């Protein structure tokens, strides 16, 4: 496989895994009632809002903590699936031209 293809596949996997990590962190912060005034909480919350893929309000549950865990957890899983699919597509498309 060409070096550029390898680097591109790696970048896609890292980016999508980081997106999933942010979403899982936000869900964990919410479940354990992290301090919303904390700078790390605010940073993760701002990123999670942008990375949730519109799934942050998919399920409306009685408990806000469960709702965050389910909705942001689902968004994290979607990011992992998208990253895997994109990485495989890139490898197949660009790897076949060498």
C-alpha cells in the first residue's frame, strides 16, 4: 500500500476515534454529574454538541443521565462505524491503483 494511502487511512481512523472519545467523555461526565463550571467539562461539552450528528436528542428519556449515555453513546458508535467504513473504502480505492 502506498505511503499516502496509509497516512490517510490512519488520519481517518484517528479523527473518528477522537470524535467517539469526546462523545463518550461527555456521556461519562453527564452520568457522574461533573461540574459544569469546570473548563474541561465545558470544552468537552462544546465539542460533543458539534460531533453528536444530530443524535443528542434522538431518545428522550426520563433521566437526563441515561439520555446522555444512550444518545451520545450511539453517536460515538456511529463515528466508529463511519471511520471503519471510510478507512476500508480508502484502502480499497486508493490501494488498488498502485
